[in-house]
C-alpha cells in the first residue's frame, strides 16, 4: 500500500514537472483493445493538451482489480463485470462502475490440415465437439457434413487453446456454451477453463505458432491478430444458419443484432447473435467508468473523452483492424454519459 | 580536555578497520537480510493464500482438478510437472555439466579451457525467453519429427515413451531446462575443481595413481562441496524457470506417465493465469501454488542433500 502511494506520488511528480497544466488520468485493463486505446489517448491528448490519459494494458482481470482497489481512475475489460464484482466495487469505493462499449472484436478458428487449401466451415456443435475431444479425426462425419466436397484426411486432430487467462478465451467458451449444452455443463465459460483436450499456447502468437507448426491442428485467435498476420481462418455457422466469415461488417452486424435487446447497463454477450450475416463469435470490449467522479476536472475530461470516442474516435477503428460500434449502440451510450455525476 | 576531533575520527576508523565487533555486527546484519526476506516472502504468501487454504485445506496438494469456472483448484498436476521436468533435466545436465567441468579443469589444455569457459559464461547470461523461443522454433519441430518418433520406436515398451508425439511436453521442457542449467553446473564446478590444492594431485600421483585416478578419486571428492552447490543452483533454476518452460510444456492440466505428453508446471500456471484472475479463490490458489513451490524447493533440496551425503562419503575431505 505504501509502495503504491509512493509510486503514484512519483508518477504525479514526474508528470507535474513535464506537463504542468495537464489533468492526468490513469487507466488500466484489457490487452485486446490496447493498441486502439493508446492511439485514442494519444490523439485526444494532441487535440486537448490539458488532458493526459495513461493506459496500462495489464489484462481485463487486472483492470477490474485495480478499479476495485482504487488505484486507477477507470478500468477496461473484455468481459462484463459480474454482479458480485460490481457489488465489491460499490462497497469498497462507493461508486458504481458503468460499462461503455468502445469497439468490437471477433474470434476466428484457424487450422492447419495437411492437403486442405480451401477455407473450412464449422458449425458451433462441431467446434464444441472438437474442443471437447469428442471429434478426434479430421474426416469425422460432422466436419464432412459442414464441408461437402472437401477431401479431409484421416488424421488425428490436435487442439490448441490459450494457456494464459484471456478475454479471447472467455468469448470463445461463452460461444461454445451457447451452442453446446454438453460444453456448458462440462466446461463452461471463463477467461481460463479446464480444457478437456489440447495444448496450451501463451497469447495469440502462442496459439498461432502451435497451429502453424503442428500438422492437423486447430486453434482460435483474435480476428485482428489473424488479419494483421495474414493468417487464413474458417467461417462459422451463425444463429440464422448461414456460414459467415469474420470481418468488420459481419462483426458489427452481430452487435447491431444484439443492440435491440441491449440491457441498460450494456453488460451483454453478443456471441451467437441474431442477424443474417452476424458473425457468431463476436464481442464488445468495455471501458469501466465510475458513476461518481469527485474531482470536477477529471470528470469533465473523462466525459468529454467518452463523447469524442463515440464520434471521431470510431473512425480510427478500422485502420487498426477493430470493428466500429453500430449507430444504435452509440446513441444509447451517449445517454449513459449523463449518468456520470 | 577532550581529545581533538581528528584523533577521535581516527579512533573510529581504527575501530572500523580492526574492530572485530563492528565487522561482526555489519556482516551479521547483511546475513540477517536473507533471513528477513525469506520470512517476509513466506508471510505474504501465507496471508494472501488464506481463502484457498481455508476452502481446500491440505486436499489442495493432491487434488487433480484445476477448474476456474467451478472454482475447484488442486495443485497435483503442477507439482507433478515441476518435479518431473526438474528431475529429468538434472539427470541430463548434472553428468554432462560435471563431466565437462572435469575436462575443462583437469584435462584440457589451458587455452581451450579458457575459451570454453568464456562460452559457458556467455550461455549462462542468455535470457530465458531466448531459450524458450529457440526451443519453440527449433527444438519442438525436431522433437516432433525425429526424436520422439525414434524414442517411441526403440523404447516404446516403457510407459514413459508412449502416446502421440506433439513435440511439446515434459521431455521437451526437461531438455530445455537441461540446456539452461548446465552452464551453471560447468562454471561453478570448474571453479571448485581449480581451487583444489596442487599438493592433493601430486600426492595421489606420487602414490602411483594414474591421472584419471587422481582426478576421480582425489580431486573430485575434494571439490565435492562446490559441485553440490552447483547442482543446487541448477535445481533451483529448474524448479522456478517460467518463460522457457511455459512455451514448450503444452500447458495441459492432466497428469501423464508418458514424458511425451503435455503437462504444466507451478511457475508456468502462475505466469499464465495471475494477470486475469479476478475471483478471490482463483487468485489465492495461485498464491498458494507459490507457497507450494517454496515448500517443494526446500523438500527437494533436502532430499538432494541427503542423497549426495549418502553416495559421496568416500574420498579425501576438505573438512
């Protein structure tokens, strides 16, 4: 505790010397939106030199923990906070964290199958079967059914998953829980789960490395990682029964599909969303903002930033391979800004 | 009249230089810091693992489940993986390292010995993440395509070499640990072999021993303590190694007899899950794993100590 005070003091001192007039705001959390948050905070600082937001991409769990301990001004997370976590913040910090969706991401299945160069299609049940260890061969009837005409080899499937806890795993397991009752009862959804089969790789790069190196393997990575590294990936069957390949449009459509029944606190999973072209393994990522900010200057800076993020900021999303928010979500979010007191 | 300040200062300096009591006190304080750090470490681990200790008790040690969804945690797969990889690593690196040290200290021409020693010290300074990447991109494909199929073909009747050859697993992790620990063993063992007085060798040779007999029966036992020290350092590094191991062990929470199967170690699971653990029991279970690793290191060190005492009682002793 004393160390934290000391460090914060040091930090405050350092910034005070460098930027005498700036309002310094500290934030921490999810790694997945880290690149766009860095860009946003930098751009916002250029446009508003009096506001400096420091963001530490330490992971969603770390962001929630630091918000609860009061060591940051706001947090960020790839999974919505649970009721219990919110209650914890309310008792410890006397404010309620509000969820603000910022951008969207998708999770894609990536594979390396000997002799298969075409793009493979997966239904949710098949993916669950593979990751449960029920489907063990590439020429299993279930995979063949999704991919008529593809010559699949009679080889064992090697499954690769994330070994580190991550929002990516949460979204993927959340999707499998929705489409497979067996997955839901046997494994469930979380940032890290008890994987029935497979090898664990650290980070997107770890899973991608395993898949690339291991013949006849399958894994899952974030869409932006696959796009940036020019990896091939398969399409997934959505709730409407269509096989959809993940891109910015299909991910945004998943959010639009979910927007109609969006709860007022934005804590919603958009996996397996309705919509003809909705990509089923999509997710929001959220900023966690306190609903009571006592420092008036900080409150003004944070609310102004949120408004900027929903308007001008969204334009940066696609350049960094994130899907922008649908308009319906933005207009709903604008109303939530007024709740910050 | 009081003594002039100059002489008082000189007196103080004299006390510092010659003073046994002062030096005793100062060094005692320094040594005490080791004790202090250890106590604080254990205290912190103990306090922060309370929710997990309270919920699972001692069954934490032998339970095989690690399920963050249902909140059930057991340490056994990680303890098993840590012990197996470390022991296999030492089985490879100790004979290799001590053998190389004997050659470099006793048999090699000095110029070659110095050149090799320089290389060894260079190896010891390579960061573990570099070893991990090297293992992932070169050792793993090699293991999967050649070494593991070969082991399965020749030794497949043993339970340790069965199952699919993924290239990742206990054996690959143990190999990279062996590569990482053996520079330590060579470097420290060589130093202690070189510290053996010349008279010891000359006496053995005068009694009619061959050069190898004098090395193996006189010099090595004399340098025993230093060599044991190097093994302990290697063991400590193997038990606690995180980055390189987590990249090649496969990170799978099941327990397999086969060395080719994927597994997990304590340090690897802490590194993988600590940043995102939000649930109090999950977090404190990870802290308790740290406590378990601490205990495991003590137990293994004590066992290694006993084993070495029992097997190397012979030969001339320093003390």
